[in-house]
């Protein structure tokens, strides 16, 4: 089975930083684009960052300039460095394989991991 396991979340003050990690298994990691999503109760899951097999990153406007996505194909891992965190970044963060379709990324049909909670509060 394809699995995504997220870690690295926590409670930080505004302006703080966190580095999220995602360990994957069950897929040929190097040929897939990967994304980081976040979700808060009552809202749709939002793609905040993605990185293709070429390692070219893309970001949502809400996190651009503050977050950095990277990947290590040798370890089948993807990371999200989050700097200058703000309360509106509070969410459960998920990693998932994505596919580019008609100009936008969509998650593959694999199951989701447990996510990791990021809470930004003073």
C-alpha cells in the first residue's frame, strides 16, 4: 500500500519556524510530483506547495516567500520548511503524491496519512 507519514508539527509563536517531514513508501517516489496540503475544520483541503520530479517548486500565494518545499529522492522523503509562521497557518498538514492535470495539481487516488498538527499562537 502507498503510505504517507507526516511529522514535525507542533506549537509555535507567531514568527516562529517549523520543518515538516514526510516519509513515503509503496510508490516509485522519484517519478511522482509531491505536494503539501493543509486543512482546517469546515474548509477544503488547500494545496500550499508542490514539487515535481524536476525539483521545480510551486507555492500558493498565502505561503509564497515563507515556505520552502524540497525532496530527497534517495530517501523517498519530502520536506516543508515553514518560516515566519502566522496564526492563519494553523492547520493539519498532509503530504501526498500529486498529478498535474489541465494546469493544476490533483492528489492521486492513494489514501491520506494522519497529518501533523501545526498550531501558531501567542
